[in-house]
C-alpha cells in the first residue's frame, strides 16, 4: 500500500470550508460511480481518501491510499491537474510513502478494559 500526501497552505477559513465541501461532493460522486472526467478515474485507483484541515490556519492535507506504485503515480498525475486555484491557497508539498504499518489500537484498548 502507498500513500500520496499533499499539503496546502494559505487559504482563508471560508476557502478551506468551501474546499472541504467540494471534496466531500467529489468523494460522494466517486463512491456512487457518477464522477466523470479525470476525477472519475480516481475511483478505480484510490482505496481510501482522507482530508485533514485546520480552517483557522488555512492549512490542509489530503491523503490518497493506493495498492500499487503504478496506481499512486497515476493518482499523482490526476491530482496534480486538480490543484486549487492560487486564490484558494497553494500546495506546499506532495510526498509518496509506502505504508509500512497501519494498525488500529481501538480493539486492543477495548479488550483490556
């Protein structure tokens, strides 16, 4: 599994909230199979999608999880073309990591109680 993490800065609180709403709509259209164009291709490539945001600072991050390196490279190409306009903040970094550990501790702590 691989994770593509993109970080954004410089958006106002209103801009960050609007972007969150847009991403939610995009994800719903991907889940329902109604997404079109380049964005529609993400549904067959991304296993899991996470967005983190701090509208107070204007910072956000998007994590897209993919099974293979080839998939994450294609997601990178697609998402590069979907970066927000400059008046909505700017992307400060994009990194790709191999996911080497992904464990939930919730079940371990609930059994101990």
